[in-house]
């Protein structure tokens, strides 16, 4: 493992400062939800996409719109409906007449997908064909119309929402497609004090002004810094244990996994655990990632990648419960194998 260069260390400090400033700007409009905000920002700087799950009225749209303002990024919102077609989001070729020559030619009209930040509202309400068009753009960073490729702008993030209480007339995303999202973020109800502040803020004429914190090019530069952050092999193995111990068809796994899990997480989960840990470390001003950083992102990375069975449903066991139990087992094994504090071998690689 190599230490990062001096100018990259300054960039880490810059990102930590930007993180604090972004939180400060969002707090002008958003009450609470600090964990949600942090997880969104981790995915942004790790170049991932997010799925936000929460009931209506929890300010998901307002949060994402405000974040795009603080990051000086273009923002589009698509309200997914059962009649939405792929061309409605990607764009389409139209025939236009060239006024100079009189010839007719195709011109591509960009759809709402061409934005830095895209809010895909209630993604499970649109048919699989339209869902697939969005997911392809997420993966390939481009759309193909009429045999021509059109590159999306950079940076590009998709923040999709799902309503967990209304499933009638919806098209749930298949597990394989859910895997394309780095995080599955749970947006919960506010506390009583938070709800009081929400009502106070939203029933007046006061509209706070959001200041720009970072530009698009700065974000792309900081995304590169995140990938340069060193992480020790034993921390990578710690992250890998979270995914490998969910696969009951491979090797020895805990009894609760055998009892409650029908399908485990794939290698993409390990990749996102490491990238998420690096981004979390940088946001908090550290120049290396530790097992604590991995633990912080384990639940949002794994909750949509662990498929539980009927036994789990009958006993009220959710994927988050599986992750919590895994963290106990893995941390105990890790402590047995590594008697010294995990940061010590890393610290020697840094000035």
C-alpha cells in the first residue's frame, strides 16, 4: 500500500471542508436526515448511484434539489409513471428542415436524462423497458438513439426513489438491476423536535438562499482523490467478509445466514464497500480507510443485495439484521487475528 502525495492530502482537507460546508448549506432547508445526506455524498464522491426508500413527504425531492444547488450541478426530475416510454427519458431523433439547404435531417433532442443530477421519482412505477433504459445509462454513461451514441454529462448521478407502502400497480426492480445502485438509503420519519422545526420552516415566506460549495470539475477531481486513498489488504479482506459470508453455497457461513438468506451479495458489493469506506474516510478528513469506515457503509451497500427467505419473513428478520449480526461475527474474528489497533500499520505509511 502506498501513501498519497502531498497535493492529494491537501485535496482531502479540501473535501472535508467542502463536506462541512455542504452540510451547513443543506441545514438551511433540510431538518435532520444527517445520515441520509452523508450517505448520498459518499456515493457522489465514490461515483455511485443511490436508491432512496421512504414514504411521501420526507423531503427526498427537496433534499436532492438543494444538494444540486450546493454542488452547482444541473438537476432534472422524472416522475415515473406506467405510460412512460424509454424515449421520454433518453430523448429522440426528430426530422428538421435545414433552412439554408432545404434538406431534411435528423436532429437529436436530449431527454431529461442529460443532467448532472437526475431524480428518478418512484422508479418502480414505470415498466421494465423504461427502467432498463435508465439503468443502462447509469452503467454505460451514455444512451444510444438511432444507432448513434450520445455521452451523458459528467459528473452524472442517479438518485432514484421508491415508495415502500404502495406496491399495487408497480414494477419492482429485479435484484440483478438493484445491484447497479451503490446504496439503498432508508429515509425515516423525523423526530418530534425535527417535525416541529419542519412545520415552522415550511409555513412561512422565508426561503433560504443556497450558496455554491463545489463545481462539477471540482467534484470530478475529488472523485479521483477518493480512488487514490490507500486501504490496507486486511481492511479489504474485512470488507470482503461481509459479502462472502452471505453466500451460503460457498464455504462455511454462520448458522443465521443458512437459516435466513436465500441469495447473497456479489463482488460488486465488495467493490462498493471499499469505495464507500474510502469516501467516508475522506469526507471526515482522514488520508486512509479503516474497518470503521467499512462498517459505516455496510448496511446501505448490502441491504438490497441480501435476499432473505420465508423463514426470515416469518421471524421478522430483515437484511439490516443480517448485516448487524455479520458485523459482530466479523469484528470478533478480526480482533482475534489482529491484536494491534487497525490504524497502526496504516499510520506508518503516512507522514
